């Protein structure tokens, strides 16, 4: 399945079900930190592809969390996937794997891949 269309469908489904723009995913650890791949919601775990682990080689997990927090994708309440679509207007495009991704998308995919690589 195309990941971009998956994100759009997921956000549309959540808007229908919950009537808002924020997904009700919550984190297990206080302070906005996810420590392992298994802490991610199942919908985000489904985005895993090991190809994305090399997207931003200079960024650490803390940098990814910080970047996603700055873009309002990753908040204390959880992940707001619909925000990626909202960010697409201003987010720079990055070429990776012969495709152009918004930075928010690529950072989220990389976060999932890095957490998976660290172990379940």
C-alpha cells in the first residue's frame, strides 16, 4: 500500500470517527518519550520499512522527536497524523529513494524504522 495514501486515509477515518483533527494515541511514558517500537500505536508500527533508517543519517532519535514535536506531529498527547497533511503546505520536500517526501513524513518513517532497529 502506498504510505502517503495510507496516511491520508487514516487521517480521514479518524476525522470521521472522532470528529476532530487530533488522533487519540497516547504515549506510555510521561514526558513525551517513546522508548521502544512496541510503545508505538499499531497504525504507526504498520508504517515500518527498514529502507527509511538511512533517510537522515545525522539525526538522533532525540532530534527526530524534537523535529516532529516542532512540526506538531508528535505532542505530549500522542501522534497527530493529520498534522502531516497540514504541514505539507510549508514543509520542505526531501528526495529519498527516488521519491519526494515532506520532511514530516520522512522523519516519522525514520523514527519508526529506528525504533524497530533498536529492538522490540
